[in-house]
């Protein structure tokens, strides 16, 4: 681990404590590459107050991992906004305190806190947070809650290492509930499921087996169906209805799949060029999207990987991004 400091006198933490914290932690996780973060109007640090240096060309991105950030907090370190000088302005500013004042805490000083996946839209879990929990989340970028049974703060992942890396915090219109929007390091549920919400009321009422699927948004449900079809091919199993499957046909015939994508893309463009109307455009785009997602399954690419690339491009000009791609940057 590379720390960019000249002497311990430049910082408010000891060299020894930093080494203790660093030795407790593993390699840089992929989620670390999502930082720096932002919360509303508060811009997050291009570098950390612990002065860790990193290179954009380094896939590992030498920034603190989820475990490192938690370890630093436990050692009393304050992760903060970086300034042009060595010292940093603490994140817990009067502005943040004023922001926390706008939350409508209940009679026990708590508010409902929901963790949501920034790419899939999946609701990962729900807990409660007090003022310190929300402030800690903003400071560490790790989803932190308040345990009503234990009467203390707890950071999701502090035991399992399946942290939730928070990119933003949202408040509802009444400011009486919040969303931690971010990316999980691993399964969120203690059962090993990606989300704690995998039991459908429809399944229970229909006397079907519960706990076999997650509460997925439309695109991710489609991805799940396509993956299931692919699994059936690999295991040489058939569906209960034993009907012919267009998805399976495409999965097994790459030439046909690519020809259909070209065909559907052409029909989508013609819906605009020939002014065929919004409904026709919507229908043709759905065709393109479906066939493209089958192609992703063929290549073993998860939709989440595509979303991550798209999100990374939000902060830059499309023209600049294309130039960088051509130059190999």
C-alpha cells in the first residue's frame, strides 16, 4: 500500500496507527474504483484526507478499500474532503450538520434507511439510522445503521466484509426516510442472497415455493430469464411446458443472433426515418434491447457491467470519451 506523506507531523494521525490499519485490510476491491463520491452539493475528495495516492491507469486504483475505511474510522481517523494543501476540511461541516437537522427523526431519534443498488435498482436491505449513523455513512461512504436491539451503530459488512459502498444519499419529500444509493461488495442478505427481498407475496398466496427469486426491475428480470434459458441448455434440461424457445435458439446460433440484432437495429432506425410513430419506435427498441441482452449472455457479460461503464461516462463529454477510446487512454 502506497501512502503519500512526508512525515507524521503533516497529519492528525500516527504513522503506527496507519500501519496497523493497513495490515488489517486486504487488496483493493473493484468497488473502490467508484470513488470519489458525492452527496448532493457536497463534492467528495479526489484524494482522501489520509493522502493515499493512486493512478487512473492502475486497475487496482490505489484508494482505501471498504475494510480500510472502516478500520480508519475505528482508529479515530476522519475521512474528509481534500483541499489543494496537505490538510483537508472535515466532511462533518456545519453545512452537513444543517442538512441532518432537516431530517424528521422519530421519537427515538431514528429514520428508516433503505440501501439501493445504483445499477440494478434493487432494494438491498432496510434498516434504521440515527444522526450519527447518517453522518458516519457520509464520512466513510459505507452504509451504516443503528441497531435497535444492540443500541449501537453498525456498518453493513463489518463482519461479513460485504460492505455497501454509498455513492449518494437521498431524502424523500418529507425527509422522514432516506436511501443509501450505492454498490455492494457482495451478497447483502445474511442468507447469501444478493438482496434481502426475495420472497414474493404472489408466490406465498399461490402456494408456490418462496425465496427462489429476487425483486428485480424489468431489465434485470429479463436478464435473469435469459440466464435461466442458457443454464437449461448447459444442463440439457427442458422447461416444464417443453415449448420451443426463441431465446434458446438465439443462444445456440450466434450467426442468427447477430443477423437479428442488425435487422432489428435497421427497423428501429427506419421507424424514425419513415416517421412511423412513437409506438413503433418503442416496439423496435424493445426488440433491439432483447436481442442485445441475449448477446450479452452469450458473451457472459452481466448487464451490471454495462451500467457501470455508462455511469462512468456521465461525468465526461461523449466527444472526449470517444477521443480517449481511439487514443487508447
